[in-house]
C-alpha cells in the first residue's frame, strides 16, 4: 500500500478544523486538537535572571518552553527578555504554576491570561451617539478618506471644493464605505499646523451639506477640540485624532462628554517634524506601550472602553522598516482589546518600494491590505473604496469561506 502524504503548511485554526472535520474527527476532539495546534509566543521584558529561570522551568514542566538569554543560567544579565513558547491550552496551567512564585510572577501569570483573552476577543460593535453602532461582527469596515485640503498628498487638493467632497462622500457610500472620514488639515510630512478658523472654513461647508443625509457614520479627522465640537454638532459621531488626543487639552473632556467613538493614533512628533530621523528600538512594542498608556488615560477620564479604536499610525514618524514591521506584526495590536484601524492607503512607504506616485499606489497597497486582513484589522482607512471592497471579498472567499467547504 502506498501512503499519500501532504504537509499542511497553514497554521490557521480554521484550516485545521476543516481538515479534521473532513477526516471524521469528533467535534469535541477537533476543539481539543485546535487548542493544541495554536502555538503562542509571548514576549516578556524586564525579567530578572532568577525569574527567567523559574519561568523556563515551570514551562518545561507542563510541556512548554521559554527562550531566554544565554547567560541567565549564570544569573546574568540583571534584566532580559523572555519569550514564552506554548499553546493555548497550557496558559491557565502556567498561571497556576506561577501563582506562588516570587518576583511578582503570580501577577505575570494573571496578566498573561488577560493578554491572551484580549487578543482572542474580537469586538463586535462600536456604539455611537444616537443609538447607532459600527458593526464589526462580519466584514472589516472600510473608512473612506476625504481630504478637504488644497495640499493633500493623495489627490492634489481635488476635494478642496466642498461640492466635489460631498459628491465623493455619496459615491463612497454607494461603493460600500461604512464610514466617511473628513479632514481639513493636511498631515503629510512637513505640513504646518492650520489655524482653527481655516480648518473650520474647509470642513464646515462639507459637514453642513452632509448633516443627517448620509447612511453611514461620519468621522472628523482633527487634532482640535473646537473643530471636533463643530463637527459633532453637525452630525459627526467619530473623532479621529492623529495625535492620540495629546495635542489639544480640550479634546479628552469633549470626547468623554460627547460619547463619540474615538480613533487613538500613534504619531512620533508632529507632522512638521515627524519624519526627521525617527528611530525605535522595537517599534511594535513601543507603540503598544504608548497606546496602552493613552487608552488608559482616556478611560480614566470617563471615556467608555467600547468607544475606543486604536491605530498604529503607519507613516507618522516611522521609517520604511518600521512601517513594514507594523504590518508584519499587526496582529499583536489585538492584545490591547480594542478594534484596530489601519491607514496604509497611498502612503509613502509604498512609493519607496514601488517608485510610484500616490495616485498609482493602489496595486502596492493591496499587499499591505492583505497583511491588514491577516492581522485582524477591523477598520481600513482608504482612498479607493470600491477596489478595496472587491479585494476583501476575494480574500475572504479564499481565506474564510473556503475553510468551511
């Protein structure tokens, strides 16, 4: 008898479930095996050498492992990074093993459980003022970008005319956009700050014409409380602040009071200076820590947890390698417990790779879009709505619907 062999390269739990179901495995057995197949790698920083040894020993005792600094066995260095290597079903066992250990390891065990649970929990909806909500339970939501600026990097100021901006908003909704994001201040690298009056003069006419007429939520892209307040009065229900609510002290109380949904984005520096030699030791870890601190600040000031969306801020104070690392490790941002929004569309990092001008970066952007979908991004901020939705439909047919066949 000649055996037929096939190596299953996909580690997707859905793919594994499909294969096991075809083989006639009992559903309870499928659930157990899926847990065993879901390998987890958890990075823990600032670990004392003795604590690192304990973590490794306890993991080995339950069938896991840990990658530690080569000198930990000799009690060095004073602090290092530990990578926990295990599967989903052993997480609770590890926490139990660490419960009575020194060096605050009991707290670490509880935090690991929470980290994994937050990563696995997918937010289903974002409540909005007036009783509406953004539905995240099915497809990723496409946010259509309308820059009401004369110096937009992506469209050469074409939508600076309010009539064109309004027409484009309606067109995007017809194409399938679930959110329309309107901004009046350019945030391209090197752009100076716009006065509040000038920014309002750009966005207010558009917001007035759209007020109460669009079938989807409107987002205001601004760093200024006065602009956000006017936009909210005219029907906007989302505040998208590229500064992560650090630029204007009036933003946080407005956000808490209004009940609007919030996009908290990471930016290193300001648009005027953000691309002047930015650097990171570990870009994803540093952004994660910053976002955790900012969202914690918002929550402590009265913002509801379920109103928060996080954005790693591709292109905002990042080098090419930083942007690529963010996309490669995008799934890590899910551990914050909030929906993840990504704005990759027509960004300069695509041009650095392809050599194309902004209007010709759609094809290169699709590669970034694929990584966003793989990483679990729930909101995609783009200029090309129809094409993006077509891509998502095909990608889902391959990656998701095929797994149920």
